[in-house]
């Protein structure tokens, strides 16, 4: 009986060690993926930052039609993502449609009670409740409201910078003279299935912003802050 008890105890210990090893491996995979992404951000502009087709077009009718095609209320939510994977989704969706300037957002990542705030005086320090309302405001203000020269959204950095916190540094450019740098902070909530519950845009450089290449060269990829510029 004693030998059987010992065997059972050993088997339980082995099972526990295997479980811990799998958990550790998952964390390592996520860590390696985030580290690789940061290295790619720092070393490549063409691979990670192709110009989005939506941001290049001047056809505001097409943008508005695509905006109306989004099923804002019934799109399935990506529930249960950890902050690192949510960061991947935010990063990829911004690069795909430049929704920070076009409004062609991805409601799957955002909670129904989403709140947007900005300290940009040019945009009247806006405060908006609801992700669809935010995206339509972005479309009207930053895209259609920009005139004939359409904006370019250059995502410099997107990283997990604290618990439940994703930070994105990005450049809004219309031409050489009209350009800004924003720091967007996204807060996620476990109570909302890990979805983004708020976004706060802070203007870091209000005009004549450095080029995307210069911002990348001086960016801290873990804080998304090129502190030497500010």
C-alpha cells in the first residue's frame, strides 16, 4: 500500500510539473511574440507599416459606404483575450484600416459602454460614449473634415505598458506642415471580458511633427515614448 501511495504521489507531482511547464511555455510564447514584434517595429518600416489603402484614397464616398457596412451592434466580441493578445488585435486593426483617422473601426475589441476622450484643443477636448459614435465622429472630423488632402495614420508603436493598459504612439499627417503626434491609451477590463472600455488621446506634438522614421529611431518600444522629442 505504501508503494502504491508513493506511486500516486509521484504521478501527481509529475502532472503538476507538466502543467506548470505548459503555463510557463505559454507565457514565454506571448513574451517572445511581443519582443519579436517590437524588433520588427524598430527595424522595418515597409514590412510593418504598409500604407493602408483606405488612408491613401480621396474617395470619401467609399469610406462612408464601408463605415455603413460595419455591423456595429451585432459583430461578435473577442472575449477572453489577455492584454497582450488584445494589443495584437488593436495593432493589426489600426494598420489594416487606419481607423484612428478613417473611423473604419473594429467593434469586436470594444465594450458596449466604451468611452473616448481627447485633450486635443483643435477637436474641442471631445468626450464620446459608444464605439460607433466615436468612429463616426473620427470619420467626420479627421477624414471628411480634412478637405481634399486626406490624412495618413502612421502607427509608430503599440505595446502593453501596464496592467490592462495598451499604449499606441502614432502620427497624424496631412502634409509636411499639418502633422501631429498622438499617444492613445486603451484600458481593458476583465469584468467586460477583456474588451477595451476606454481610449484617451493625448496630443504629444501639436504641429510640424517629426517624420515616422525619426519617431521610430527614438522610440522606447516598451513605453511607446520617444522621450527625447518632448
